[in-house]
């Protein structure tokens, strides 16, 4: 299973040390203030900027600025400034050091002390549309060219634990690799193969224009050609263990830069190596062409060992810790700790410790200088040598539940108060690319979809089915009220072992559709549902596989909201 926890189909700039990076990891701990994130290439229509964080106690104000550079005296084209002391949100523009006329009107004030927030700023032709916690908040007409925006700056009385920008990935696609490729970095490409495909290619390009790595699946030849073009094409490499790309199916390609070579994984499995033919440090762009649709391009950086991530507000029921990485060749063991403090002898609420050398997985806790009684479970081959992995640790009232690549692996009952956990620590024989904390926002309810429902939009819903679940639903609907028309009612029913699809118009349900290849929502398991919007239908993928199609029964342009309800714990909905 290829689970997306973070926003899909995006270029994403991770919070990391006042420099530009790009990754799907979201929580590096509390951001030091003031803080700037560079946006390569500026902004354009349809792009979204997002900031997630938490208002400090006894806060007075904070701001989010879209500005022309990272300099403190840069022009600010949008100054979004919640002021707790005045119970309002001020918007303004600063040009050549001078502030213009303020705007203050708003429907409410969603930035009270201690409140979590998610601000999304959508670039439109006339101005910016601002959404707060999934609801439309305000619009702000352009007072300067949005193309001049080169940085996001945050400052003030809040903890900011995710800052980024994402965009629709049109084909052919070219994107800049932040800070260039370098050994220890990786790029991940997710997408869907078109019907009747011929070929596609992924290219890692140098600043000189040379092609460092050309990865070229060819359905017409049932082969995958690899090459480099350094002033001329070199010798092709064609041997491969199998051909993993299927028409109309999702794919997941991970290219890592390791010592002396690119290492390629496809759909969660090691695939092949390609020796460097030029300096990997010169690679600054990726280009993708051909018969695929792109869902996600992620740039990831190898995280240092002995690293700690602060958890905003400590762990709460429904929160998830997400770790992506690759087990090293010859690995003996690695661990992920949920712990109280940053230091080495901190109390540890959960010590998750795969031991490749012993063919087992150890769970334990550490308190008052002593280890508790170990709990062991069978080793999973998905954590074997040279294997990419996605681990999700979900906190509940009773325990921690560990999911590996979308499947439940183990359960560890609480031995320490959950609220004492403030840090995630990693170490050992794995290359860790993402450590992320996804905070539970409670019932998702109805959320406004930023932008319009046009071709190649993607909506992703992730969650965990309750242990005693009967049913849940995901509705793409034409308005916020519960009585609004529903363009697609996607309704897994565990008690009936089926997934019902339907539409509701003018208060009346239409004809149900129930045919499906399987029932992919077992109780207690994690899931990912991806809705792809097409001109005449929705294409729905579940856990990385094509599931069903659903023809439009009403104009897709009417769809404005998504609603998630029922017997599941939902993670934040992701829009593109």
C-alpha cells in the first residue's frame, strides 16, 4: 500500500532551519522565530500556500507574510495577521517600507489562545482566497504581482510546524530540486498510468542541461531503459527483474542517491541500481514526460541519526507519527521512540525496535532508569534489508497501534501517561527520510474544497477503520448543509461486506452501485482513498490500487465540499 499522509500532487517546502527544502515530512519541532521559507519560481494561479501551527497561550499576535524575498525589509504582498488582543485578523500590503490600508472584516476569529490552525492561501487571478481550518475565511485583492512572491515568512506568538506550497502537476512536468540532489537525498514520484500507454520517462537533469539519469518504461517493448545523456547518449541498460507498471494502475517510484549510484524502488520494492555517470551534486531539476498522470512529486532529505522531533501539545488520541525510510543493507536494528524529553536517558513511552539480526520486533518502555518487560512480535519481511517502509504509529486511549505499509503490525498498551510524550527520536540502521506528526483534528465534518472541481484534481482521505465499525462514508457534495445534494456518496459497509456508491439530488437517493473487485476496508486497518476527477467520471483508488469508476450524475462544477463521517478515525483531508 502506498499511503499518502501529506498533501498530494505538490511541491512541498519543509520547515527546516531557515533554508529551503522539499519533502513530505511535516514536523521538525517548534520553528524558531522569525522564520522564512523560500518558494522557488514564485507563485502562479492555482497554487496554494499552507501554514499549520498552534497559537501560544497568552498570545498577542502572529503573522503570515507572502513577500518578495526572505529579507526583513522585503515588500509584503499579503500580510495575514491574527491579533488575539484585538480579536481580529488584519490583512495588508507593504511596498517600499510603507503599509497600505488595512482590511479587518471576517466571519469569526478562529485563532484563540491554544488553538490549532491550518491556513491555506489559494492564488486566484483576482486575488488570494484564504481558508482557515477547512472553511473559507476571506479574500484579498492583489495589490501587486503575485508572481513576485518568493518567500513565506512567519513570526509571532505561535508554534509553526508545517509551512509549504503545492501545485497541480501538469504533464510534461519540470521541477527544481531544492539544494540539488546530493547523496542522501531522494525523489518520490506517484501517479497513474494512462490507458493504452506507450512510454514515459523520468529524468534527473543537471544545470548544464545534461541528463544524469533517464528512467524510461516502454510498454511497446516491455522493458525499462536507463541511460545518461552527457553531450550525447551513453550505453543503455535494460536488464530488470520484472516490468512493474500496469495500465490504469497507480505507481510509486522512489529514487535515492546513495554512494556511487542511484537506487530505485518501485511500488515499495527494491528494483535496480544505476551507477553515476556524472557528479550527482550538479543535478538540480527533474523532468517527467509521457503516458502517466502525476499525483505527487516529493523531494526528501536523509535525516540525521540521533535526531529528535518535538510534538506540538504532546500526543493525544488519534494523533499519528509517520516515519518513512529505507532499511540499510546489512542492517542489525533501528528504533523509533516516543519519549518525554530530548536527552538520551528520557522516559520512553514506546520503544519500537525492529531487529533484523534477531528476526524479531521488540516493543518496550523506559522509566526511572529501567527498561520494562519486552513485548515481541514476529518480524515482518517488509522491514528486511534494503526495503523501503512507511510506519504509522497511531495513539488511542488504550494503546499505540503500529501500521507497516498500510497493514496493522502490532499493538502496545500504554505504560506511561500519553500526555507525557513530547518528542519522537530515531536512530539505527535505516535511512530516515520523513518523520511527521499528524495531529488529530477531531471529527472532520464538512470541509470546503479549495478551488474548483476541474480535470485532474485529486482528493485524498486517509484514516483507520474502527475495530467494531459498521459503516462510514465520504461524500463529495454540493454545499455544506447536511441536506445538500451529494454528487458521490462513497459508503463502505463492513456489516454488509460491500462499498455502496450513490448520488442524492433534491432529497432523493438515486440507484445504488455496489459492484467492486474486493472489500478493502477491514475493521481496525488503515486506509487511503484517492478520488481523481475526470470530465465524465470519478476514478477511485484504494490503498494504491484501482478500485471503481463512478460516472457523473450531476455537473462536477457544483461540488464544493467533502464530508467524512462514521465509524473511522479520519486524518486531515488533502486537496489538489
